[in-house]
């Protein structure tokens, strides 16, 4: 992103931010497995997902929305955070994912991918 944004003026960045902030997420196409729907809410509480991403996992302030994100994306990002292959600003995601098992990651990704972001 840096090479594309390097020559943007503040006005252009503000216009882009305003444009993207007006976009509405589409309804999820992913159908979560019933066992993920059953286990997902408990895992989001247990691992404090709802503390930062909000009770409906819709994000807040600078913390992104999880609800309705693509399954493969969420799966890959959780694995990268746990492996310390992806960094976050304050290290909270790395710390939050360290105790996750592979099964926990799969269930969480499946669960959040099926949530309606609207």
C-alpha cells in the first residue's frame, strides 16, 4: 500500500477514507457449520475477541470488523498472528492467539465468516 499512497496529498487521502467509510459490507456467503455456530460465541468470550472487536464482532474505532470476513482470510490471519508472522500495533492479537489450538482457529474462522456484518 505504501508505494500507492506515497504521493497522495492529505486531501486525497481524506477523500479516499470518506469514500471507503461509506461502503456497506455485503451479506456473508459463507455458511458456518452448526458446531462452529454453537462453539463460536464461547470462544469469542474465552479469548476476548469481543473485548476489542465488539460484542457483535463489528469492530470499533481502529479495530476491524470480523463479522462476515472471508473464511480463508480470517484463518490465515489468525495462524499468522499465532506464529508471530504478522504483527499488530500493540501486540494484542499476537498475545490473544498464542493459546489458540488449530481447532480453535478453524472454529473461530468458520464462525465469524458466517456472521452477518449488517
